[in-house]
């Protein structure tokens, strides 16, 4: 039997063992819990991200993703087998025993299939008429209240809305972070957005996206956000430009409710001044992050360029954490767990000069004039909507210059 089929059967058995129902409805927290359950049983760690990829929650470069043997061993041990090979032996024995029964039922299946397709399959993807639109309260600034107008009165089954609070960066077709049931006897639902990033709002019917709305809230130049648990602080441009740098280093954030002994996330956002083709541009920026000396712990800087259709995501970590590196080039998502991204492990506490060159979807990433990546993607990113930086501590940005396809400077900021 094809190994990819056996892996799918294994995952189905795991789905049944958890008792959590259809994995399509699982949340990220459930994959994290499954990661812990597998670790407790096997002492082999499979990250929640790898589990989501195995279960098809987002696309992989290969259609049939086959994990490493250690990962397969962990799955088998969780199901009560000694290792993956013992699991394979059990499947072979089961197949030999079930073959006569399978042959006995094949005629019944063939007779039934026509009726099934006529009564079920042909009508399963029929979508009744509906309307879905929105009315935004203001063009700029957050928080921003958005009113969504809809008419789903002709639907018999449930219809949901996903407000897009967590952007589906991996490109999965049927993965939704939060879906809210829409009442059929009403036609208005509202939602408050607190961060000015691009959002993709989905209307969901039978686990399919039947419509979507793109939202992007404009900033007033640069804005900064500090997030820790349920606390979110916001700073305007004139508060974060200091001594020729974009930073919050001089802001007494510890006096504003942030626990400075615990990690927090710092975001810089600008969705105000860009209008370029993200498939053909060049960019240079300098960045650094505060890192505690002599302390070995995970630290990260993520830089994103958000397009109309998807984004470019670059992750840089301190040394020793290359498995935490995630890169995204439109539809192509790559992880440090199964790629050699050692070049993205850098000294974050020193100034780093990042260069991005994109010519007709062929993208080069350079750091301090050294080539880190040269790769191509297929699906257009569209126009540039926003640029963001994410730090897991205090971060500093010095210079941002962007050129268009004609090598003309369309944006330059030295933060002076």
C-alpha cells in the first residue's frame, strides 16, 4: 500500500483517539495539546506546526508530504505500537484479512455509487444566492468598527463568518481560525479591529469559502504596538521616532502595565504611503534587537511586506534556533524544521542590513551583502499594502528605502 495512504489512515486513527471530532475544526491550541500528548507517549517532539502540515492545514511544496522516520515513529507510539514498522505490519495483516470482505461488498458499492452521486455529490457544492458586503466606519486609524451586511435567508444549512483576526499565512484552503455562526433572520454583524494590518474576512458554507472581503486599515505614518497577554499599547509616529531611529526604547513601557521581566511583542506598522507592484521591487532596511547578554533563549525578528493577495515573510533568529525560522514567499511557506536556514540565525543585537530584490517573482534576500536566499514563487502578491516589523523585545529600525520596477525611489525614511 502507498505510504502516503497509510499515513492518512494513521492520522485518522489519531483523530479518533483524541475524541475531538473532525480535525478540520481543530484550533491551533488543540494541535499544541496533541504535540504534548505525543511527547508524553513517545518522548519525541513533533511541533504543532508540523502536525498542522501533516493534517493538511496548510499547503506543502510536495502534494504527498512524507515525514521523517522519527516523526512516524512518534505517531505510531502514540497509537500504542512499538514503532512505525510495527504499525505497518499491523496494516498489512489487516489488509489480508479484510480482502475477502472487500470483494463481497464491491458489487453493492458499484450499484450504490450512482444513486449516491445523484442524490448527494451533485448537489453538495450548490450554493444558494446570497449577499455579503461591509461598511467601514473610517478610512484611517484603529480601533475601527466595521459593519458587515449579509443576506443568507435562502440557506438551509449554517453559514459562518471568519473575521480574519489571524491571517491564514500558510495558504490552507479550508482552515479557519475563528468562525462565528450568522443568524439567518438578521443581516448585520459588527466587529472591532484593533491593529492596522491587512485582514481577509471569509464567508463559510459547508467548510468552504464562498466569499471574502479584504480589509486594510490605513495608519498615520508609522505606528507601534506592544502586546503582552491581553494588554495592547499603541504609539503614534511622533512617539517612536527618536535619535534617527524607529524605536520605543526611550518609552517607559514598564510603567504602563507591561511586565518587562516577561517577553512581549513589539510591532511597527505602516500602511499609509505605499503603492508599488510587490512582484517587482527592491528594498533596503537596517534593524537590530535587544538581546540579553550571556542568556540563551529564543529571540526573533520578523519582517513582512503585505500584498493584496499574500505576503513576503522573513524570520531572523538568534543562533541555536534555526528550526524556528519561517519564510513565506506568496503561496510558498517554508520552515526551519525541514529546510537549511542557518543563514537566518544572526546576531540580533548588532545592526543588520537587509536587502530584498524581486524581479518578476524571482526573489533574492541578502543580509550585509551576503546572499541568504534566491527563490521563485508563482502566485502574484499584488500591490504593496503594508510593511511591518515584529520584535520579541525592544527593537530598532534605521532607514527604509523602497524602489519600484523602474528603479525609482518611491519611499524613503531615515527616521530623523
